[in-house]
C-alpha cells in the first residue's frame, strides 16, 4: 500500500523520511524519525516497530540487530515491511513473504527505499535513481523529487491518497513535518507546502531552540528581516505565493 524513502543528507547530517500511499494519513502511520535515526513501518504496519525501533537505534543498536529481533518476535512479520537507518548511517530492510505484490526494497550507500502494492520494481528503482541524480537540490526538494519519479514510474498500483515528509536536523523534534492526508495529488501537495515553507517557516525555524541552545533565539531579531527579504526576492522574480492562507 506504500512506498517510502529514508536518507541522510551528507551536507548537514539531516535525517529525512518521505512516504506516499493510497492509504489515508500514511505520513502518520509509517514515519518514525529521531535526531540520528529513522524507521519506516509499512504494509500491515506495526507501530511498535517504529517507536521501539527508534528508541533502540538512538541508544546505539544497529539496524540489523533491531530488525532481526522484530522479525523473530512478531508473529505477523510475513505481512510487515520495514526499513530503517541506525545512528551510524547503516540501513536494514525487511519485506515479509506475504506482502502484496509487487513488494520489495533497495538499499544504497546513503538511502533506502521500500514499497509494497506497487506496479513493479521500477518504482523503487526510479525513486533511488532520482535521489542519486538530484544531489544539487535542497534536501526536502530532493526527497520529494525522488518520490515523484517513483510515482511517475507507476507508484502504488491502487492510486494516490496521502503523503508525508519528516526531516530532523540533529534534534529529537522535527525541523519539518508536512503531510497530505487525503489528496488527489499528495506528493504535489507536499511540493506546494515546501514552497510555502520558504516564505516564512524556514526563516522562523532558524530561531527554534535546540537541546544545546535551550532558549534558541529568544527575540525576533533578524528573523523578520529574513522573511521580508525572501518576500521581496520572490516578488521581484515574479513568483506568486502558493499559500492558501487568508487574512482577516
């Protein structure tokens, strides 16, 4: 019912997980990301694979160790699919024998892709290839572009409904968490939301507190100027806002 991509950005160490499916709110059901690790639990998903996996990976266990334990313990492992990345950047994946065709996974040096109920293996292959060939793009855009390539190659054979993207910048809390829970073009909607994020959100996020800097940026100094500058540049380039917000 789903295909997803986990990757680590080599430029800044950000961890990203993006998912798309003909299944309502797949972004909430599949994605479990932490400061340095990620787990995608899909097919007949088991959320405990996500929550326990994220905790154990963050504590230092390897992806192979955690996944092997889950497969051994879970009587339903044959209908589960999961892939994960540990704190050292190593990947592991499992596609249960009873997952609905086409189902499978692909592990590369810096990312992993897995999917089930797909039109064929070309979906995850196209996703991986696009991720590798678009290294020049901002990380979020690179992830979305890769998934759109997988969708263009066939995607979920039942259709489209939902998508989600989560990125962590070395913190337990997400830097970006956007979702389209019920949409005719969910990956296109993620692309629109990412464009809207450039208007204010990414600038505001610069002042967010971190574990090392508890207060973050406690004033708006500089943030409003950055937002105004980005607005001026967008207008000068003739790019309309893609926000659907309304003003009172």
